[in-house]
C-alpha cells in the first residue's frame, strides 16, 4: 500500500514538472516566438510540413515513455530536485542516455518544420546547445557521483544522444 502511494505521489510530481518545464519549453516559448513573428500561418508546401506531425508524436511518445520509466523503475521524477533513486537503463534508455531530451528536441524541431519558422529553428538549436551543456556540466557528474561504476559502465555502452550501443 505504501509503495502505491509513493508511486502515485511521484507520478503527480512528474506530471506537474512536465506541465511546468517541458510544457513551457515546447508550448509557451514557441507560442510567444510565433506570436512575435506573426508566424502562425502555414503556407507553402503543406505536404512537407505535415511530415512534422509524426516527428511531434514520436517526440511526445518518447518523453512520456521516459517519464513513466522514471516513475516506475527509477522511483523519481525528471526534475533535478527530485531525481530517480535508481539508474534507469531500460526502455529507450537502452539506446540513448538522454531520450527524454531527444523527445523534447524532436517536438521542437517538428514545430519549426510545421510552422516553417526560422525563429523556432534557432530556438530548437539553442535548446540543443543548452541541454548538451547541462548534461555535461551537471547531469553526468551527478550521476557519476550517485551511481558510480554502474553509471560508468552504462556511459561506456550507451551513447549520450543517439547512435549505436557499444560493447562495454
């Protein structure tokens, strides 16, 4: 019973974090950028732009799957102030050490394509740079301290972003 309550509380905290942080990054900021540039009209090659929708759905699915893994396997949230207590190495984490960021970036790039917005493209590239720096400067050192050799083995075998898993 206690574990069910803990899992429910962790799921609610994860949902709250998702609405506040990725929700701001994926919805609020792009909305403001488009509004500022009057970029809500979708004109031009509509067939090409609608290819962005599968990328958007893929990114959303990846993020939600990873958030669920954090709750179930990691027993924590995506928030740096309440991180998982167990190292998550299953699901999409077998293919990327940062699939949640990959999912968010997929959504950002899909928005840039869908709205044919150069400002959204620049924003997505800036987000990529910020995520990369945050991972290198904070997340990986924190994981190394918390999980030690288990993280080192994982780091040696699973790529930071996307790619082929290596033998460790």
